[in-house]
C-alpha cells in the first residue's frame, strides 16, 4: 500500500473543498501496522471494503491525537487582554472527545471551565481550544482535568481556576463491565475556587443551571 499525497482534497456537490495534511511517513507506517491488525483479526485486508481502511485509520488516529503538536499555553497567549474585571468567567458545556490511553477507546462528554481574572482575560474560544488541545491526546479523564486547570492558571495567573468534566467512557459501555449509563465526573480547583467555599458553590450552581 502506497500513500500518494500528503494533502488530500475532497469535494461535495456544492463545490466545498477541504484539504487535510498528514505526515506521509507516519501514515505509511501506521497503515502497514493496521493492515496486519486486520489480517490478525481474521479478515482479508485486500477485500474491497477494507482496502483503504488502514489508510483511513492511520489518518484518523493522527487527527484524534493532534494535540501532541499543539501548545495550549500559546493558544491563550494569542488572545490575552488586560482588563479590569475580577468576577467569575465561565465557559460551560464544552464538548470533548478523547481516547482512553488504557484501551484507545473513546470517551466523550462536556467540560465546564471558569476563572477569576487578575488583570488579564483571554478570548472565550481559547478556553474551548485548550480543552480540545489536551483532549486530542491519549488521556485519562483525571489528568485531562488537571492539565486544563494548570494551563489556564500558569498562563493567565488568575485569582482561581475551576474545571469540571463529565464524560461517558466507551471502555465501560462497550466492553468490561458494560454499564451503559455510567458517567464519570472529575474536578480540579485553584485559588479562590479551592479556598473559598461560597465561590466554589457559586460555580457549581451556575454550571448546573439552565440560564441560556
């Protein structure tokens, strides 16, 4: 199997084009590995429906783990503004998708992130992009929660940061104990969220409320 192009262009009937870039050498090596995986599972990797599957999986994995080449702190620094605002800023219901590092099976859910500015604020989309950058790695939910918290704390130096993640893990739903409706919740706090009970309770109340 030979990988022809680093840039693969696709179009639909409306003329929309998208170009995805992948590392040719990495794609080739992953494709060879997954061709062997398909064969070891008892399938014919040369069957029509499976011929391009190794390449698709190779590109899919590169997309799902692109967070390794992103520096989340640079995302925040790209939109830091000095502002005299020191009340809670919350970005909630941030969708996330990640791969469990134990089984490489997806887990998915929502992140709720808050910080209390201390001179600097950042663009709201940058908070979501930080979540995305860390989620696009092989992860455990506990580490993901702490990484998001620490990145915001260390880059913005706010008065406090709060992160709560709620997620469903397919390794529990599809295999193992097979509990279909289980949800895992993790939290991590710094500063005022950690030391001030009323601040933390306000955050929990706001992320649970349907205000929009």
